C-alpha cells in the first residue's frame, strides 16, 4: 500500500478532486484529479500523469511527463477552495492558479495521448 514519493496516494485527493483549468504563458493547461491520480494536459503537447498525496502534512502532486519535461513534475498545493486551486511547481512553471472547470468540460485543443497509470 505504499504511496511512493508522493506519500499516501489518495489522502490529498478529496479536496482536489475534479478538473481544473489555467492559462500559463498564453497556453491552456488542464489539471485533472480523480481517485488519487492526477494528470496535466497542456496545449502544445505536454502530457503528464501521476498521483496526489500528502507529505509532511502538505498535499503534493507528483507527475511524470511523456516528453521527459520537468516543469510540472513536483507540485505543492498552496490552497484549494470551491473554485480556485493554487499549486507551486518546483520546475520552471513556479506558482500556477487553476479555476474549477464548469460541468467537467475542457477547452478544445488539449492533448490527451500518452496518459497512463
């Protein structure tokens, strides 16, 4: 039942559960959290997947990107509310603010290939 580097895989997922959208550098970014799993889809082809957990009392997101990128591989949740999620990524992205997707709908043009468990 180990949670790997992210800690317990489902402990932090409850409050983060759902689909979140951001615009960073003029590109749409979607973060999806469901059942302790997480994935990021960004316009331009970036696809990352992994887990959500708790480490040292903080909710963390640990992802692996299909293209080997590291901009969004290690994230710490700064805050989460009904409509806003703030994550600080250790890679080049830094702080990123997401808005809860309405009705689970994503903008068109986001990549979906390469996502796996």
